[in-house]
């Protein structure tokens, strides 16, 4: 799922901030855009550039994200061998039968594969190479620009991974065990998960200011989300003590709760997902802000 670093093609970012031809600064009757709208426009432009680059090689992107089919198939075989379709409904802790379990796993695999894992590596490379100094001089926030690039990759990955998982789940179960409300709730939770995932990536990437390399965290973060997030084994099947422990981490709201929403979009579960996600977004977002500010101060002190 590595798609390479972000490189605008055929256009420079500075061109987005030039006044339009024919525009008259201060002309009456033309309401100036607010600062917020202007800032949002910058990152929207970065998002579109990255999206255009990715869609220029559509089939390469689709094939590189098609591994979800193989991984999903292997996971289903593991469940068949270790538990068996008939025994799933008798397991304590989750009101799941074999069909619902298949669709839960389909959602979980979508959440796992619809990511841009190299975002952290891009930040790390920018710090090590010194490119971050050049980027900071540009008229946009470094992390927000990175987030726009990440979201372009994430949205396109989701557009490939979710239909693929949907088709495999439909074939494997012989039924569509989801409702439109579940799909909408799942997409909302997916966007929230994307924010949390980027926050973790930013923290790991910015750690390069203090440690030599943080490359290993790419795989560690993904493994923690899949395992302790309940992506392979739903948390309801876990021992009570183990589940209570992982509920104190952000991983369940990045995997288990969004996947559960696809098959069981109950209002209470939607609210619990939004509440937990909002709390962790504040915590991780605050950590990113503090680390980023300290990193910039460290850069200034070292003459960067």
C-alpha cells in the first residue's frame, strides 16, 4: 500500500495563492473570503493534486490495494478451521452468527487496508533530510498539508477496499447483512478513525526529532490496531479483563466500534463510538500539537 511520496505534478502550490486574473483587490460588492475559507482552499487544492496523481495510475493503485481480498479470505479460513461456522453463534460475548461475523470481518479489513501507511515515513524522511525546513517556509501548515495528502490516499483506498470486501462478504455469506444506515454510520466512523490514525502517525513521525529513526512504528501501530482493536477477533469474545484493558486505548474505536456499526447501527453504539472517538481525538490531537510545537522550537534552537 505504499504509493510513494507526495510530489505535485505540473503545478506548484504557490500558484494556488496568487490572485485570480482580473480580480480587483478591495472592489466593492465582492465579499472577501474569510481566513478560514482561504486556508481550507489551500489544503483542498493539495488534496485534489494528490488525488489526480493517484488516479493517473488507477489500475496500479487498485492492484496494490487488492491484497485485502487475499487477507480476508485467509482470515475466513482461520475462523472456519479454529471455530467453525456453526459454532460462532454459540460463543459468549457477541450476538453474532456466521453471516454477521463475515460482514464484521469485512468491515474490519476495510479499516485495516484503507490507510496510507507511509505518512509517518514521509514525515520521518522530511525531518532526516531537512526538507521540513523548506516546507515550513511555504504558506501552509506542514501537518495539515500532510493530512490532505493522507486523506487523498485514504479516500481512494476506501473506494477500492470497501467494495472488494463487500463482494467477498456477499459471496462468502450468501446474504447482505447490512443496512443503509449501517453503511452511513460505518463511513462516519471510518473518517473519525482516519483522523485518529493520522494523529498516531504524526506522533511517531515527529519523534524523529529526538530519535534516529521511527520506521518500526509503522508496523507496530498497524499491528496494535488490528490486534487490540478487535479486527481479527471481536472484543466481545475476549476475556473480561483483557477487554477492559484494551478499552483504555484508542484502538477499539479505530477498529471494533466502526466495524460493529456496519452490522449493528444502534443509536447507543453510534453515540458511544462518537463519544469515545471524540475523547481520543482531543487527547491525541493535543499530543500532536505539543510535540509539533516542541519540534519546531528544537528546529529553531538548532538553527533550522
